[in-house]
C-alpha cells in the first residue's frame, strides 16, 4: 500500500528567501539572469513512481527586472533536473533563452548577466489559496532591440536642518468690509 506523504519542505526553490513575498506582475518583460544555482545529490520522489526515491542534480535560474512603475522584481524558474536529453525541462528552457538548441559540453552558467524576454503568468497554488508567479515562456532578445539598462539611482535630497518655528504675525482686519455676496452675481472663482 502506497501512502502519500507531505513534502518535507514547503518551498523547494533555493531562491524563496531572496524573492520573499514579492509577486511579479504578469506580462512579458526584458529580464536579466541574476544567478544560477546548482544543487547536487538531491533526494526526491521519482516522477514515474512517487513511492521510490531518486538522487538527482538540480538547477534553478533567478531573473530580475523592473516593471512599468520602475519597481524591481525577481522571479525564479522551477528547479529542473540537470539533463541534456532533448525532452528534459532544462534543455527546453535553455533552448527558449538561446533561441536554438544548446551545444553539449557548454557551461550554461555563462548566461549570468545576459538578457532575454520572459513572460510571467500567475498560477493557482495547489492548496487553492492564492497564486504564485511562474515563467510561462522565454525567448532571446530580438535583434536590434536595445537592452534596457537599469535606471540611474535617484539622488536623495539633502537633509534640511531643523529650524525653530517662527512666530506668525497677527494681521489686523481690513478697515472696510466687502459688500455681502448677491445671488445674481457670478461666483468669484
């Protein structure tokens, strides 16, 4: 009899702490590969038979971008088994970033700092409570499209020295009072 066991970790993504509670907005953005993290010897249930465990090597990509309001966001790929098989998730992922099949023997960590177009979607959580951002599609930067550079930091204003409040002079009322407003006259503003 197979017994379904709850996963030991709530979120197996190695970038969960870096991203925090930030939920990237949906849409297609020019993103930068910030980091790539490889994990070796991870024990997890087999896809074909969850009752059996397997030891695998995983990789996860972290992307960064700024939205239309210039707010920074980060989004991580899902963890993928390091495999050069044409049907593997990693192979398809790299093919999306490069726009062509990756060469065998090539170190994909050289993608750090490179730019690509990433489409973000919101997927419902398995427990049905809320959603999380996920990478829906990847493509290389179109030829001729200028790479957006990070905006220049906004200089902070110089602190103003605190001054003692000045007393407000009391003014005498005007000597002649204005005539009362008539209803037939146009409004003064």
